[in-house]
């Protein structure tokens, strides 16, 4: 089956997808369409976002749905409001010529009364987020007794977002006779458990391997200390002109911080994360889709459901814990046959994480050097010409008589002047800037970070912090404080063979609760008899209450907030 016209899909569907420009089915569609049209078994499909999953399940279902019945026949559950709206929009597009088919989206963060009202239209298809679906079941606004098909989209994400109970309730509220299709990018233990309990002898299909790595993406990484990270990011953006990219951060706080930094530096950037209201998130996504901004700084969760196919770069400002998330993130570029670039900024202490990502994903990554001002200007000149050659039409009427006499200049001189004019600000910014030296991984993993890190610290604070647990250095200057972090005094030090990686491990253990959120860790300073470390404020109580009950090499541990 190489063309949609070779499937048995109805002419109404073929016409609609033809108008969307779909000619051949994607890999997952090739496998699911014939299966769903002819089989009554449940299905587990392993596929990443962007593989054409929505059409893969909805086209064959639309083909079979009974448009004379006004009962709900298809329920699609998905993790986020954005994805819910995206799927609804896609299904509405696919059923454009099926006049009697109605699809309704129900999701949290929006008026439940409005949604109850729209259910009065008697849609045959409901696309919803689990929490809101449960609310509507409880209000008796949804009747699932006639459901034929239940789709769990991005099941792994729904489970990792804590929707386990909701999913189980919905699965047990729907008729046994339904056919269940579970789509997931990863086959986690939880997904496996749900499928065991609620799916009957499912047929399994998989598109490529779970860790499928796109070959058309070039992977680069740059090793840089915490203090120079934002400047390094700026340089990497400046040396990749004309980019349309997503920068991934680990926490909401970091996302906002990076976005603020870029905006203050004049970039068309904005932040997307869960602390923003729904309306703010919608506005940011719209601006990004319309390319009013060309850099989006986002958390992994918030970026889901954002469907853009033309990203030139994905930047990992912070590495994710899970190598599969790294593959996911990177796979947001290099779509639709285009090439893509993935850039990772690695803190020296993340050498192990990087090694793990490389070994699990088998991605070939090249270490790059943070560009110098000169590299950046060269790249920008290339970018200006690239943009010039892309212009093939006139956007406004132009009277040649407005051009003054240029005969005194050669064309090279003119190009020079235009480039100077265009790149003046950037050139002035980099004129007297030092190069950012990248740091070798091997110089770390021992006691106090790379030599450069130590040098930075010494310069910043004075060497005799051993004796000074306060917030002032030897010169009496207030130490630079990160308002979002708490600094702890820790009773073990070099004499206890404590290494930085041990401290990372201890903090991670002390702060890993039920929530999947990991604590942001700042500076770690290991001194002779004791140490200091910084942890994200919201994890302060976890550190205080848990470290006291843990031991390191048989020694009691104690952490208290530093003065
Ligand atoms: P999805 O994985 O469902 O989010 O789809 C990813 C993107 O691919 C969406 O923009 C779809 O509109 C598009 N798409 C899905 N199937 C096809 C197809 N067979 N041909 C071209 N584009 C498609």
C-alpha cells in the first residue's frame, strides 16, 4: 500500500486527506489502517510523536463509524489540552465531508459548563484529557455505553503525568466489547501493566525501534560551566543565523530564566511552561507557529502538543534524565525530509549522563568549540546572503530613481557596507569579548569541578570560604546569590572521601519523591572538613528532613541551611 487511493477508505475521507496534501500513508498508517479495518483485536502501537499517529487510528475508525447513530462511539484520551485540540482539529479535517459526524474536545483549564453545552450536539467522537473526562462522567454528561473504540494516545506520557487512576476508572467504565488502541512512544513498566490489565491479547506494532534515531539530524555538544552557560547559548544562537528552534530546559524556573535572558538580549524568543496560564501558553504557541518569535524556550511537557514541522535546531539547554527524552526532543527537528541540528549544552558534571545518552541511543555526537566573535560574524555573513538569495519576489513597489548614484563603489564595497550596517550591533557586542573556553570532561568527576570552574569560584568569592560559612567573601563583598536556590552546609568533606558525584547522588536520593520532578542542583563546593551545596528552593524541606536519616560510607550526614 503505497498510496491512500490503494486503501479501502471511503471517497469522503480520501477527498479530505487529499486536500491536506496526504498522498502516501506513513509507516504507522501502513500498518494500522488495514489492521483496524479488518481486525477486532486490541492494539499496542509503539510510535513517536510526528509519525502520523492521529490519522493512523482516526481514518479507519471514521471509515467504520455509524453516522446514523448519535451515541459516542470513539473516545480518544490524551495527556494535554494542546494535544487534545490538535487531535480534534485533525479529526475534524479528516471528517470534513462526513456531514453527520461531530467531534468534541473536553479538557481541563476551560469552562466545564461550555463543554457540557457542546456535548448537547451529540458528538460521536470525544477527544479528552483524563481528568476532565472523569469530571464529566461524574456529572453524568458523558455516556460511554455505546463506545466501539477507545484510543489511549501518548499512554506513557499520561501515566508519567499521574493519570493512572483516571485511566483505570475510564477503562473500567467503558464496555468490555470495545476495541482498545494504545499508542505510546515508550513501553515503560506502567504502560506494560496497563496493557496487561486492560487490553485483551493485543496485536503489537512498532514503527522502527523505540529509540529510532533520525539519520538526518546532526548532533553537537558543547561542554560549558554553569556560569557561562547563557553566554554560550547566545553564541550558539548567533552562530546559527536564521534559525527556528526550540530550547529545552528542565524546570519551569530555568525555562523562564533563559527566555528572559534571550528577550533582554533582543531575540524574538518566549517561554512555554506550566506556570503560565492556558491563555498565555496559547498566545506563545500561536506566536511561534506564525513565526512572530523564532526561538521557543520550553519544558518537555509544555512542548508536547506543539505541532511544528520546520524546526531547524533543537537546543538542549539542560540534559534530560531519560535518554529517550533526548531522542524525542531531537526528533522535533529534521522532519518532513529536512535536515536538522541538535545542540546540547553539557555541564562538566554531566559527563556520565552524556555517556549514558550516547551509549543507550547510539547517537553519534561531535564535541564543538563555543564559537568566538570572529566565528559568529563569519556565520552571520553567510546567513545574510542565505536570506538574500531566498528572496524571489518583490514585497513592495520600488522606484529605481530612489537609488542614489553608486558608480563610485565596486559591488564588493557595496556588499561590505551593507554587511557592516546589518551586523554592526553584533560586531560591537563581540568586539572586546573573551572567548569562552570549553571544558574537557576529563578534568572533572573528581573533587571540585574543572580547573576553570575552580578559577571562577576563587575569583568570585575568595579562597578562604572554609572558614566563612556566611554569604560574604574575604573582601566583604556579598556573594552573588541565586534567589531560587537554597545553600546548604553539609557536615562531610574531602577528609571523608566525599566527591562531587557523591553529593549529586545524595541530593538526588534526598529529593526524589513521588513526583517525577527532579531538583535543580546548583553549586557544589567540597572543602576539607565540610561542604556546601545549592538546591532548588522548593526541595529545601526534602533535603532537611531526608539527609539526616541517610549515611555516607557509614558516617552520619547532616545538612542545614547555610547562613
Ligand atoms: P501526528 O503524528 O499525528 O501528530 O502527525 C504529524 C504530522 O504529519 C501532522 O502535521 C500531520 O498532519 C502530518 N501527516 C500525518 N499523516 C500524513 C501523511 N500520510 N502524509 C503527510 N503528512 C501527514
